């Protein structure tokens, strides 16, 4: 948490799912990083190692200064990413 807002960490697969509902977010293979580019604001997000449950994972902190909010999964129909209504994100790959 930061200033009362969630600071989520995403797996590569989950971050790719966000790209489907956030047109300003894309994965750039050449840099192995996610790029957010909107309204003259450009941010790069690289994976960082994190230990989760005793296992080292490479996770992305997308938008660590954004105002993410935790929501109840049962209320997913009202979740909005940017200005785009979303359904629950899942890995189609």
C-alpha cells in the first residue's frame, strides 16, 4: 500500500492481460519491459525479482504511482481499467 492505494505486482501473463484493456500499455520485447505512453507521459516498467512463498518470481510493478484500488472479486462487473469497463482478467495463452 502507498498513500492508501494498492501497489500491485503483476506476472508477465497478467500484465499482458492488462494491455488488452489499457491501449496505452504495451509490452516491448526488445526491452523486455512494459511501456505506458499516454498524453505525453511515458513510463517503462521492468521486471524485478520478488520472493513469493519461497519462490523467486520476476514481477512488474505497473503504475506504482497510479491510484490502484482493491476490489471484491464478486463486484468485477463494476471494475474499470482506465476508462474501459473490464471483465475479470485471465490468461488466454
